[in-house]
């Protein structure tokens, strides 16, 4: 699946076009409100903007962090929600017990593979999370889209996009033995972001047309033109 979607040959569209496409969906795993995705994206971004007015890259990261959920759309294969949303975790090393439904990991052949069921498995201490293969989901897909389209977002923005569903790390502190120094610095920003992601939404609607010009200026700054998806 990673190879198929990593080619980024499904379509070309802008960030805002993707936001509008994603607006057709409600994430079944979302614990908050039954709102279209654009509401969550804008509420997240606007809350960050209020508290961190000088970090425009963080505002945009809040807006686009979930755009990988476009994999749910029929034009992207209409993948089932279990293959797109939910917590992510490393593969190629021992599964930590803090992973959601970890008891079922015993059914995974890697659980019994001596090459992969140790603390480090296929990796080494401090190798860096960029060297670690994560379970597939909307996080990794949007990270690939951003990276391969040569966004100018700082590394902390890419880190947030790629690991915001990596709850074993940023909620439970698992797998830190695989992190390098840059990961540790970026994790500080992920902890900041996490306060504005889940459980931060409200029923107050945001005037999309009022805030759109600001976010279009950020898109032009960090993601000019159409992107490959």
C-alpha cells in the first residue's frame, strides 16, 4: 500500500482543493463532534493561531495535518477507515504494550520473528524516527505528499504531520530509544500541537470565507501551485 500511494500518481490538486474534497467525510474514529473535516481543520488551526500568532507554519500544519484522510475518497481507492485513521506504531521491532489493542499483536507474524521482536529489532539506538518504518495511515501519506512536493515547512511541521497519531510516543513515551536529537526537539512541538488536535473542538462554526484568505497566503508560501497526490 505504501508503494502504491507513495508514487503520488493519483491526481494533481492544491492544498485547498484537497480540503474541499475532504470536507465530504466524517472520521468515524473522531471522539468529538459529528462535523465535516474542514470544521476540525479550521478549529485546530485557528486555536493555534490565537495562542501562537507568530508561528505561521504551525497554523498551516494545524490546517493540513489530517489531509491524508483523502485516502477515504473514491478517487483514491476509498480505503476503509481502519486502513486510514487510528493510532500508528513502528514495525520491525517489538510491539510496545501501550499500543491500542496490543493483545491482538500476538497474531502478527512479526511478534514471533526473532529479527523483529526485540527492543531494537531492525533498528539501532538513536537511529532517528526517519529511519523507522511506521504502520500505514493518513499521517504517513500526508507526510509523503508534503516531502515529495518539496514543501518549505520546517522539520517540526513535517514531524507533527507524520507522527500526530503516534500516541505510543507522544502520550505514553514509548519508543523514545529510537529517537535522535532532532526528533527530541520536534517532539516538543508535537506536544504543543496535540493540545489543539483531539478534544479541542466546539459547536461554534468558523466563517470559512473570512479566514480563507489568510490560509491561502500560507498555502502559497509553503505549498505553491498544485501538488502530486
